[in-house]
């Protein structure tokens, strides 16, 4: 959302809040998004309770919500937000976490089907492993919404709620360029940009997560011109997705890979100046590897990116260990998925804004993509505190 857009949303806030009392699912989402963009949480209360269809909300049907793991804070925020918003609309919720174990997630979804769930909202662990259980859902006429991560290899995925994942990757790379003094946060070249060369190392997400390649492609497309002109140098030579990928987004594996790179490539007295990390949990592992190798915050400490605005990482941005993260508001994502489920159950068409980019191998899944934001030390308060995502006390505590 550009500045002009968000201004006009702000102007329309009051009017939109009035509109939501007219009880349409679409307007509910618009109000939520507009209001969050304007930094006000007012509409959260105003919009809840309406999208379930008419005054009384839903008929209280059960919705199954499958989340990948509690080991990462963001999924806990997602699960809580989806549950709360569904309950506000009168639904019952079966919320399950699978601790990154694929058979566990499959059996949790099977259970939801057995219990008579009317719709499923699923954030998959491995996007390719749900084909059979989704066939079972389709046989029972249960609509399926892929949450944040696209579910692949199945025609039985009705809608996809996510962020613009390619742009997330662009933002991660842009935050690195900004930290190195090469661009501003919009990616515009800095007038007084240093010549470099800067040593950069690249990390990618889990290869079984459809998002990981989107993040990678967005980031690499952004960094490539700087690599081509020699301003950035990937000194390890590890420039392929396969070399950079970290299965299940595991921070310890990222730590090990960073340790290996430091030993193999930087034992000659050279230093790493920046690390592209696609997730805060990986960034924390990378930070540990650097600290153990003798780097310390201050002169010579690398610029490190991230994603999810997890609390520990926001603190790390405050203290200078991490340079940036990408904020994806889990409350907004929950609202999109909840509105999609409610619309389908009301016999309405959910609102989508992308019908081109998310081909799951069998079909292009109609999607609603939200916008994310780069967070650096200077805008923590504006982006995270003023929107009510974290409090000042949590960040400073
Ligand atoms: C999500 C990211 C998250 C990552 C690891 C991805 O699918 O889109 O927000 O950082 O999984 O949990």
C-alpha cells in the first residue's frame, strides 16, 4: 500500500466502519485492513461478530484450523488470531499444532473431518503432503483455505490467504542494501553509496514450503545487479537455492551452516558484511554463529535481515544485533482467512486480489495477498507499537 493509498483509507475509516454495520463480509475485511493501515485498532471490535452471516453470526459450525508448529512465535500469533476471530463470529474452532511433523498434521486434519468440520484453514508443514487428506475433505464437501503457505499438488484447495511473498523477498534484500548504505528503504540508490565490495552470505527457507522460493526469487532478483557489478560478493560461492535452503526453517541448522561458512570462507581474516536471512528464527541462529566466532555488535558487525517481527528479534533489532525484519500482520491474515471461510459458508464468493501467481501444480488457486512492511530500529514504534502488535513494555522488557 503506498502512502497515498493509506491516506485515503484513513479518510474513509469512519465511513467504512459504518458500512460494516451493514454486515457484508467484504466490507468487514476492507475496514480491518484500512484501519490497521491507519494505525488504529478501533475497527477490530467493530468488525468482529459480523462476517459470520447476518446479525446472529454463524450457526456455530465447527471450523478446523491446522497450524504447523508452536516452536515459532508467529504461528502462535496466527492460531490465536484465527481462533479469536472465528469465535467472535460464532464458530466453534478446533485449533491444532503439529510440531512440524507431517503425519501428525495429516491425522489432525483427518480428525477435523471426522468431527464434522464445515471448513478447514490449513497452514501446511510440507505443501505437497496433503493430497489424500484433502481428497477426503472434498469427498465430504468441506472447503479448504490454504493459510499463508500454498498447499501444492491438489485440486482441492479452494482459496489461498497470504502475503505477497515475492515482495517479502524484495523487502528482505532491500533491507540488507539499506543497512549497507547502498539504498533507501524503498530500494532507491543512495546518493553517497559506498563502493564496497561487501561480502554477503545467503540463506533460504525450507524447500518444502512454497513460500521459500518466492522469498528467494524476490531477494535474488533484487541483489543480483549488485552481485553482477561486484558491489556484493557471495564469498562462499554458495549462490544456489539448494545450497542456501534450511529444512523446516530450523535455526540450529542455520547456525551450523553459518559456522561452516565462517570456517571455510572467512578464516583468512576477511569478514562477512551482510547475511540474507528469510526468517527471524534463522537470523537468531546466524547471530549465535557470528558471536561464537568472535564478532561483536558495533564496528564490523554484519547487517542481518529477517521476517515475522518475532519479539526476541524485535529486541535484537533494538540492540543492533539484527538490522531488520519483515512485519506480516498475523491479525490481518487471520481476518482474510476467516472472512473467506465465512463467505464460503454463506454461499458468497470470497474476495480475492490475485488469480495468477499461485499455481499449485494442479490449478491456480485464487488468492488474497496482503502487504508486508520492512521494520528497522527507527520505525519499530510506528509499525509495531502503534498498531498494537507489541507493546513498548514487551519490546523493552
Ligand atoms: C512464512 C514465514 C515464516 C516461515 C517460517 C513461511 O511459510 O510465510 O512468515 O517465517 O514460514 O515459519
